């Protein structure tokens, strides 16, 4: 049996197997031997109990058939698995929670980082060191214990690292920008298995690329981020029905345009099922939901909200929240695996014409499938360049459109057709750009991946991909192909 020391040497003579063609036909038992010799953590193969559980993510629309799953015990395991994948010419997929992965990890090695979960807060410096598999909820709770906050998203059950590397858009966005703008340093395992510390002064090209380029350049085993001082905020949701919903939708563009950066909002059309977790007023009805997060005095928040409150919401969850309860604003679905079909786009203008078109396509009189059609307000700090530049683009967009419909597999065709009709009908108001974190399995084509970046940034990313991953081992993602 090969020793662990021999395995982790990478592409040395002891691991040379001749050619890529020979590697592709490496018998399964040899792969078993190599991986289990190289990795201290768990290694699972299709015949092993627990194999499916370790590669099934939150969104079960994407079904994986990897040759092996590695659940590393530490960063050394990640390096060993990546090195071996490189020797064998196998693609590498990275998953923490499975919210974001949208390409099937077929025939490759899937690295599930869920056990690499830890947060270390430095209150004096207002920083956090976050390990690869840490969920956002863990980071939020750790920061809140010191009166601090991270730039989290609407859901606290996503992986903190993947969310951040895809940009990171959330309730504090208009005040503080993208989560990727607040990264100080990144620990990366490169496609050849080397550990690198990325920062503005070290490997600056990769530091730029990974913040926005996500998993295209290796496995991030940890990151150091800046935190902001937030103990409480004013936030929640207002739900409107019928004529009140239409009034709010029509008033929203002009109202949102006057808001200060301290307030970030979303506007959504929702239809929720009859279920114990859904409040009775929302069951099987089309509602318009307005969410708000305000950093400032409660009195000022209520003043800004007055025009929307006057429209008569049927359900009102607004109030003062401790930061650790920020996830209750959107109340995203639970973490159990769920098939969800998603689409996205960016708006150049959030104006009357856009919301009128949305009312026609998805308003209270339209019979929608279960799910949400949401506009997320951008602008403010989201429109400004990061202090340390990164690959998060399209900062001139006014709003983000996000469509999500949970549905069983036998309804997939019908749901996708309805979503395409919506996207086609709304196309005149879309820029053609997309945000990386919101792209789904419907957005894997090269031209769609290109749409997540500015032309100049995409050109630079492809050059860096050719330099750092010329074989494109990290292609189980929204893939940036080598130039």
C-alpha cells in the first residue's frame, strides 16, 4: 500500500501513472487505496453507506454522481485530495451546504467541507477567521456575541465562504457593499495542491479573482474578514394582498429611490403552500412582501416606512431586532434537501415601467406556482468599487431579479417553462448581466457565465484560469474556462 507521505508528494514518480488516458481508466480499487491512504478524514465511494448523504446538497435539483466523496478532517486532507485528483486527471467539486453548487459532480472527486467549521473573532480588530465549511448562522452568532456583524445574506443556512466568494448580497448591502469587499485574506489550495495565503500584498492576482470567481481557482480552506459594529437593527416584512399589493408595487420605485443607504429593501411576489410552517394568512395566496433592514434609529425607520404602512399590510413583522435574529427578516426555507428551480437577472432601472411589467407577469391576479419572484434593491455602497478591487461586477445595476420555485421532479418541465416565459416577458428591463451567487443549473453555458462579469474582468479571469488551472480541474461550477 502506498504511504501517506508518498501520496501527498503530488505528481512525483511514485504516483506517476503514465498518461491522462490511463488515469481515466484507473480501476476503482486503486482510487480507493490512494484516497484512503492520503486522507485522515472520511472517504466514501458509491458502494459505501452514507455516500449519498454526503454529496446531496440543499438544492436536490442537482444530482451528483462522483467517483468519490472526501469529507476532510483538516486543510491537509484537502491538499491531499486535490493533489490526487490532479494526478488522476479527475475534476474537483467543492461543497459545504449545497446551496450554491449548480453543476453535477459526475465522475470526479467531491470535497465536502462541512466538518471544517470554526469561527475565531478578534473583537479589538473587528475581524473573523472563518473555516471552509462554516455556516453563516455560526458566523452571525459568533460575531453578535461581541456586538459585531458580518455582511450576511438573507439565509443563515448557506456556507459563509461560498456566499462571500460569489459576492455576498444581503440586508446590509446598500450601507456596506458586498461581503467580498470585506475580505482581508484567503487560504487557498491551488489545483496542483499547494497551500497559498492570498491577500492584497500576496498573490494579489488570485486574491482578486477568487473574490467573485468562486471555486474556479481552487479550494478555499479559510478566510479572514472584516466585521462591522451592529448590535440591533430595525427590520422585518410587510405582506399585502389584492388592491393594496398593487398600490405598493406601483409606489415602490419612487419610494425606494428616496431611501438612504442605511435602508435595504426587497419586493417580492409570493405564493406559499398550505403547510404548518406557513402563517394562515399567507397560505395558497399571492402576496406581495416588502422586506426592510434599517441601520439607524427606529424612529427614522418608522418615518421612512410610513408610506408603505399607510397602504394597509395584512401582516406586519417589523420591529427592533438583535442582530443574531437577522435571518427572521426573510425567513428563508429550512435546510432539508429540497428541489428548487431558480432564474436570475439584473435590472438597469428600477422604474414604473419595470414594476408594471412585473405586475402583468406575476401580479395578484396571476396564478403563480409556489415560490417567489423577488426584486432586491441595489445601489448605495453596492454601486461603488471595493476598496481592494475584486471580480464582483455589474455594480451599476439598480436591482436584482430572483425567481425560485420548489417543485417535485415530475413538475420540472412545467416550472422551467413558466420561468422562461417570465424571463422572456421581462427581458426588456434586464441588462443581460447576472450575479454569480444567484446563478443556477440553468446558467451553465459559457455565454451565461460570461454574463456574470464585466467584459474586462472576464477576459482577465480567463487568463488567470489558464495560468493557475490550465487543465480546468475546477470545472464543476459556473465554469470560467482557460483562455
